[in-house]
C-alpha cells in the first residue's frame, strides 16, 4: 500500500484544525466569551502547554499527558502510522513506545481561526520502540484547540529531517553521546601552559575539567554550553586542518568564537544585537575579530549568518598562519593571516588545541569533524609559505605581478616570468591557481638555468627548464580556431615537458613528438575555479598531482637544478597558497 505524501498529511492536519471544532461542537459545552487575550498572553499560554506536553511525554506521565491531549487527537508519526488518543496513550502504558528524550529546537505559532493555534518547529527525539532505540531530527506541524478555556493538543504530523553527516574524509570530534576527546581550558597563553611542570599541569587540568563539567553537557546529540566557565577544548593539538561544525545561538545578543591552536578567534555573535554594533556585530560572524584593526580577515567579507535560534554551518581551513572561513556556503574570510594574540608580531605556534569559547550566553554545537591536511596539500614538517619576497622580476613590467595577502596576481602582459632569487634542487611545491578568463595560459618552470634567464627580453619565455603546464580548458578551442590546426599535441589537464635545450624522459601517456607527459586523467577545473597542484621534483624526477590525483611527470630531467619560475603568458592568472619544502 502506498504511504500518503507529506503534503497530503499536512493538509489533513490543517483541515482538522478547522473541521474538527465544528464536528465536535455538540460535545464541547457552550462557554461565556472570555476577554480577548493579547498575542503575548496567547503564545505564553501555548508555550507553557507545549512544554508541559513534552515533559509529560518524556516522564511517561500518562495522567498529565491525557489531560493535555484532546479527545479528538489525530497523531501521525514520522513513519506514517496514525494514532488516536486512546492508541497513543496505550502504547505508552504498555511500554511499546518510550520517549527517552525530546529536545525542542525552533518553534513558532500561527492563529488561522479563533480558538485554533498552529505550532510548527523542529525537535530531536530519542525513542525506544519495538525496533529498538532510535534518535531522529524532526520537522513538525501541530494543531492546538481551545476547549473549555484550556489549550488541548489536537493533531500532529512530523517528517524526519536528514541526519547531519560528517563530510567525506573528515574524522568526527564529537560522538553525540558525551564529551570524550575534550577537556576544559580557559583563554590562556599557550606559552604559559607549556611552562607548567607536569605536576602543576595535571592539577590545573583537573581544575579546568571540573569547571567544564559544570557548564558543558551533551543534550539531544548536541554540545550545550550555558555560556559560562572554561572553554571546551580538544584533547589533541592540531597543526594544519579543515574544521567542520554546526553551531546555534539560542538567545539574542549571544557571543562565542572558535580558537585555533589556542589563539583567538573566529568570531561568532548575533549580527542583530544593537548592543554590540559598537564592536561590529552587524557585519556578521566568521571574522578574525582579534586581528589588528582593518587587517585582512578582521571583518567578514559579507554577512552570512542564519537567524538567531537557527543552525549555521561553518568550515574553517587553517594552513600555516592562513585561515579561510566558509559560513553557510559563503566565503567570509579568504586565506587571511591569523595574528598571534598572545605574542603580537611573532609566528603562531605550529600546533595547538581547538577551543569553543564561552562568553556569557548559551550556545549549541553539533556535527564537529576535522580533516588534517596532508603532504599533498603542503602541510607537515618542513613546509613553509613561499612569499613574494623570495621572487624577483625577470622580464615583466612593474605591475605585471602583484603580491597581496599571500597570493599573486599576474596581468599576463607582457609574456615573461618571475623567478626565485635562489636556485632550487630537490623540492616539493603546493600551489593553487586559477585563470580569470577563458583560454588562459601559464605555467610553473622548474630548474630553469641561470643562463637562459639572463638578459631575457619582454615577450619571451625561458628557453630551458621543465614546465608544468597551467592551461584553461578553453585554450584548446581557441588554439584550433586561431590556427586551424588540431590541438592533439597538448592537453589542458597538467602536461609536464622539457623546454628548449632541456631534456626529460616523459611518463606515459606521451604526446605526439615524444617529449610531453600527458595526464592519465582529467581532473582540472575551468575558469574561474581554483585548481591545486602538488609538484614533487627530486633527483631529476618530476611528478604532478592535480586536485589530489597523480597525473603526469618524467624522469632523467636535465638540468635537475636551477630557478623556480612563474609564467606570464598573455592572460590574467592568480596563484595562492604557495608552499614549499626543500629536500636533501
């Protein structure tokens, strides 16, 4: 038998709100008109009735619950099973159904007719029935009717919401049952903590943990803070990572934050709180609020908060000292440097704990997970940022290359390169790039000899070195249109090849002519999307990974030492998150 659709069942609930009062009018004694209640009084009475229903449900108090339920109850479970009042209470009495927990979330009221109230909202319910224990997140619609001057629970329809899921590749930091893996720790200088003796550290941690247990708990699969006491802190320290979490501020003017490596903070607050407008709350959450005034990342690029009382999804990427924050699928901080709060002007610790701040108001957190960045992403011992101070112009104009916020913009004109000031030999490089126009062309040169860079005129590329191609997908189409020739001798997915006087034995598949290593698969994205290259160049062998996949390379490279160059070749291109690790 087909189950009725949710829309059909919801319509039945709404119809019950209007039709059942008429059908039951013969049973409900006539009553003198009561003084008109204000909207505030009415919602207050209904909230109290709804809270009493939930309390009686979880306590299994059938008598109290029976007094709240209307005799005309029509209760449709999220499974689609419908109960009358008699059947619903019988299941509780028999133990067939036991409500272990009911955590209300959003709740709102509408009044479509006199004596009728429609409650809508969300809740997390834990129940034990014939199939065993079950925890579900629900969206619901309920109808209340005023009977003999009291609000009675008349109808219910709920639907299961998708369970929060851990993103692929992430490891949960919260088990939804208890605070295993977390400890207490206040706003505290990491250097001061590191200076503790083992005995002092253990004593202080016991004190902090006792405080944590007073102010943090797990409720309905969510972490709940009362807003006071120490911060909730990971047991482990983390270096470079991506953090995923969902958070909700239940009250207006609440304030919190996420500390990274024990350092403040990714700001979380109520953007509608006029009290905090003087501090910039109206700009929204996600900014690096403790950064110096007007520094990159101090303020979010846009306001992306969900309304107070609803959930927000945040993803934070930290690599080196650079932080990117994505709030509700919108980038609010883009690869900005997080300042060291405890030792201004000095580098951040390489590792430290993640902390959820308390700031005087309640907060709820769920679905907390982490992904530690790998070598392929330029993270681990020995990796560091590759900055503009390490490059010099070879044959471009002064404005061809512009470094800003850890990245570089290239106009593409004139054709030419910038190079590192020092030669390189064995190295790993991680870099993100994107073309700003369709059909853009650029590249990363490895091991360019000094002699091919000397006196290189504007408009020319070095006639030596190993090039890792950076092409947009539209280049092949433009090449064929402008030349009338086939583009079968190159690809737009990461070719590696020797230039000019240099030589290399390419990995297969090999391009016509026998010099280029073609990628084994297509993984690059077209303009204006960002792509990631991981390049490993060791002892004359080059290997390229595109967006996490090894695709091309070669061996027996000659030369196997020289300068690292970035290429300008006619179209605007950007590079960011340049990271390097020198190898013996």
